[in-house]
C-alpha cells in the first residue's frame, strides 16, 4: 500500500469509510532538471536579493507581506502565520451527491487516488460501486495542504478518485473575455457550413483510447 498524503475518513449519514489520499501522478515520467555550472558540474545555488539595494539579504530578515490598497505591505511573522492556517481535520464531510454531468470540466483542478485504510475495504467497495452505478459524484470538503478544498469523489474502475475543484470565485467570468454571443446566429453561419463541420466531426470521431497518446517531446 502506498503511503498517503492525508489519512482520515469519508463521512456521510451513518457511513464512515477510512481512507488515505495518495498522488495519482507518475512523477517518474517528468524530467527534473538541476542548475549546473558547466565548468565543474557543481550545483548552482541562489541568493535572496533586496530589489531596492541589490544586496543579498539574510533569511532572518525575510517576512511575508500582504499588499494593501495603499500600495504598502502588512507584514506577518511566522508565528502570526501559524494562527492564520486553517485547522486540519481527519474527515471528508460529504455535503451532497450530484450527477457527473453537472460538474463541468472547468471546475476540476487536481486529482488524487483514495485507497482504503485498515478495515475499510467493505465500505470502500460499497461507495465505489454505488457511485459507478448511479453515475454520481460525492461532493464535500477536506482540509488539504493547509487549505479547505472543495472536492468531488468519483469512481473509476477499481478506485475512488478525489477530484479537487475550483471554487466558483476562482474561475474568471466569460463576460470578461469579449467572446462572440452564444449560438450560431452570432457568426452568421450558413446551413452548408454547419453541415460540413458536423460531417467532419463525425468522420473523425473515434473511441477514446488514452494509451495511444504519449509525450514525445523529450522521448
């Protein structure tokens, strides 16, 4: 069993499912470059510089600042930031169940696998198979990476998937982009142009086979 980033339980009604959150990304497929001095292959470090003076600054003189409307900064020491951090919990509280199609792709931010903890197989399978059969997501909240995250738990094959979602306020409004109005009439498209586009899409439509797509940039 892989070591989890978070351990706790999923809770709804009288059901409790002990689980752990594990990364779903295969980091071994990524190229991780280091900065190296070509002359002796030594690692290159970096200095923290005061942008006003151009001089190096010591770590003990660095604090975090929040920019105010006046342009000045409110400064926070490490001890003060600890009090601002949200208190972690060991429960994913399910608020509601929604059909999969109700959550549009723009809301999805990141995803993890959920694996059952000790004595959790039975209830894990129960939730997984129920979500598969009903084609629904369980929507709830979790404190992950020191932040309360909106999440949707879904099922895929033998796994429960934890999808971290954007809050609506984190997504830009379409009205800010100057897009053409919704509908075909806004572009004055002809019936022939529409038919030709639909025909082309139909000819290129295939069954989704993700295994056929590979990152060939560095391979």
